[in-house]
């Protein structure tokens, strides 16, 4: 009934198909990179806050100084407040409340992108580990360091970080959320 494998027609070459325009692909790639960096910084701030809370416990236990333990704990609470503020801003900017059930797949895309973002940051000579990402923000404080950091960030190659498959999937997710087949 079925033809032999030798009789099958050759596979048709369909070519490279990409969702969206070049501008939308550029914007969405930067969206994934920005969100991956934001979530990594949020995770770093959580680790820093937990470390500072641990330090507060050590100060109380070893030194027996309740005053200094409370001061260190207040610093940890400040770091947690910064993390909460960062997460609120990211949630507001990325409109994750509107995404709803698709948010899980979007988070998976961001998680897949995170390791590549950190690797690319290390390649251009910037802090690129989860626990060192808060240092990236500190590099913008001094004028000389800010110029150097901005110059290095210009060397950030988004194409090394975000694959075409991730961009296409993000386009499809956003199209499902928006509910129409327009190009973004």
C-alpha cells in the first residue's frame, strides 16, 4: 500500500520563516534580555538580603549586640524592599498581569535566555554571575566607570543571546495574547 522509501518525493525546502518584522524582532529580543537581567538582579538581591539577614543573626549570636543585629537586619529589609520595587516595576513594564496563563511559558523563555545573557555579559567584561549582577548597577555611579560600562554594553550581541526560535515563540505568544495576527 505505502510506496517504498525510494519512491517518496524529495522533501521540499521551505526556507527560513521568521515571525514579525526586523524592528519587532529587535524589540522583542531586547525585551527578553531586559527581563532576564531584571529577574537575575531580583534573584541576586534576594540572595544578598538573605546573606545580610544571616549576618544579622551572626552579629546577635557572636557579639551579643542586639542593636547592631537590628541595624544589619534593617539593611537586609532595605535590600528586600529594593527587590520588591524592582519586581513591581518589571511587572508593570512587561505587562505580566495581562498575560495570565501564558505567563508560565513566557517565564520559561526568559529562564532559557538568562544563562545566555549572563554568558554574554561575561564575554564583554561585565559582571555576569547571578550574585555579581548588582555590581553592574554600581558601575553606573562614577562618570569614568559609566562611560566604560556603556562602551562595553554597546558590544552586547543580542543575536548570541536570543535565538530565532525563541523570538518566533515569543511572537506567537504575544499574538495569542493580543488575539490578532498583526505584525508587532
